[in-house]
């Protein structure tokens, strides 16, 4: 069973990372679901994400997942908040019964430094030292915060600047301005040989009157 790791982010969260090595039948049997996605890897990623939701929360209502008005996946009455990310062959999932969830995983991309200006401002690029792994982690952090925020029309540079980064423990703070009241979003990350992953651990309102 390729469960890479499992941990508890925030106060009540559950999270895990899975490496997909099983045949599709493993996931269809474990979830009771099939997918009509034509691309095999995308289909496996989707099913593996559902499998991991059930692994973390046995009573998770997989068939009740539907997008809200901002296209954020939800279930009825928000019994659980959740976030799914995949970067082949890895899938990361976070589930929380109390708070919005946000997680992102990304395998190494050789062109990440060439496109960092699209999601990091000049100060942020300095902060992450033009380092391929750190820049990838910064992308994951903003993606995780974006999923947590769950709002359309968010620009990663204008609305989600990273205001603090601790290189020793890979923690960050993102000043998220996608809601009526801005939020300071706390994000933690990890870097491994194969991928970077970041997840939201909490947030607090940060309005200036």
C-alpha cells in the first residue's frame, strides 16, 4: 500500500499523500466509483483522490461531491471540508470537519524558474532565492491558499502575496485578499526528493480600519 505519509494539520485536520502504483480496479473497488475521464493517468488520479478521502474519513460521502458557485468542490451541509491535489504519480488530500481545507502537491518542473514571474512578485522572487525547489514550494503554498479561499477571480500576485517565509521549517504567511475581509493564511510545506507539498494550517482576519 503506497501510503507515503499521513499527518494532522491544524486543530482537526487529516491529511495524507499517496503514490499511485495500483491498477484502476483497486480504486474502483475501494470507492465503488468509476470515471469516464478518457486520459488514463487523469482517471487514476481522480479515483485515487476519492480513495484517499475514504481512507482519511471512512464515512466521507464520495457521491455527494459537487462544485459550488465558485467551482470549489463541496459536500452537503459542509459535513467535511476537503481539498485534493495531484501531480502524477502522487495524490495529496486534506479533510477537516471544522475549517476550510487547502493542500497542493507538485513534482519537479524544469521550467518553474522561467515562469515564476507569473505568480511571484519581485520581492517574493528574492525571498525564494531563485531556487527551483523553493519556488515550486511557493507555487504550492499559493495553490493551497487559493483552494482554501475558494473564490474565483483571484490573482496570485495581486491578491495572495507571501509576506513571510521561514526557510528552516518551510512555514509561510499569505496575505489573502479574496474575501471582503483580508485574511492572514498560515501555510506549512515540505520538500522531498520527488515533490513539494504545502497545506493551510489556519487563518485569521486582518482588516485595517
